[in-house]
C-alpha cells in the first residue's frame, strides 16, 4: 500500500507537468488507454477472462470514476499537489456521510427507540474532516484557486460513490482485475468522447513524455493496492492497509515541494492532519461494523 501511495503521488507529479499542455480529458484518455493495455496483459498472465455479466454496473462505475478522475486531475493542475490529494482522499469521510444519511433515512421514530439513528463517533469524525478542509482551503488558496479547491473536494464525493460501486461488484464476485480493466476502458471511451466535444490541444512533444508514465503509474499503483488487500489475512490487517493509503498525502507534499516548490502554511498542515485523522477514524468505525471491503481506486 505504501508503494501504491507513492506511485499515485508520482502520477500526480506527471499530471501536473502534462497539464501544462493537455486537458483533463486528454490525460484521462491516455491514462485509460495505457491502463487498459496493461490490465489486459495482466489478465492474460492470470488466465482471467474479461467477459462480464455486469456490464451495466461496470459502465456506471466507469462513468462516475471518470468524473472523479477528471475533477482530481483538474485540481492537481491548479493547486499544490498535497492540497489536491488531501481533498481527493476525503472519499472515506464522504462515505461516512453517506452511511449517516442512510441511517437517518431508515430510522423510524417509535420503532427504533433503543437504537440511535446515527453513530456519534462517526459524526464527530466527519465534523473533524470538514474542519480540516476549512483550515486547508482558507489559508492556502487565493481567490482564483478557490474554484479548483471546490472541484477537488467534489472529486472526493464522486470517488466515494465509485468506491461504493466497487464494493457492490466485489460482493457479486467480480474479480478486481476485471473491474480495473473496465474502468480503464471507460476512461478511454469517455475521454475520447470528451475530447471530441472539447477539442484537442496542440501536440507538445515536451509535455507528451509525461502521458506514458501517467498510465503506467496508475496501473501499477492499482495493482499494488489490489495486491496489498489480497495479501491481508485478517480484519485488522485490512484496517492497517486501508489507513496506510494516507501516506500518499505526505508523499505528495514532499514531491510537490521538490518538483514545484509548493509550500503549505502551518494552518494548512493542521488541516491535512485533521483530514487524515478523521479519515482513519471513519474507516476504523465503519470497518468495525461491516466486513472488510476491497481497495479504493484512483
């Protein structure tokens, strides 16, 4: 998981460089095309058929996943790398919000008198997470970057929806390799459609060298993440793996400083710490109540 987090952070660096000449739609297309070829080869090595009985579910997962990816790429190209990634890693907190909302909609006063409709520690973790967002965005972003911050925050919302769809596919017995492959297919098709509407940038050979590592690093990162979860043999092990993903924020901060000179003020770091802590707390609380879930994807 630590290797996967590092690979995703490195991918963010490549996105930031490529974003100087290519749009999010173009980067999504090339990321999907390269990832599709990579996962096709990986499935061949595993002897896994790529035929699926859940084409509609894969299509929906690919659509929302592509929207999350596009929003994340947009935020990366306009914000400090660690800030963009911290907002994207809010997905665990958004899932907690969905859990709380679901509990409230199923609670019937008078019938559930012995059971609280919400989990107080889960609510507190969500509040802490949003307090971290306020600390991170308010001191760090000038007015012209505020929109990018909102888009980055929304990337975490949509990523949470995509993750829940991955859980649904996993419960149906769909192999993760197949799920990752169809997500790459969706990115390729969706990116191509988006490019046909938004147009294509003037080709830049200097910037294009970053497109290949975007696809390769994303595919390798997903493979490492999948392997990390597959190798866990206990609930506590899965919990450790799930929380190690937040190392990606620290990798992003270091790489952002080294590559782009990104500097985050103390209040911003406090906000990032709050987001990480609340994400970990929300994950712990959820996993105590539910079976271990598969890996989140980028």
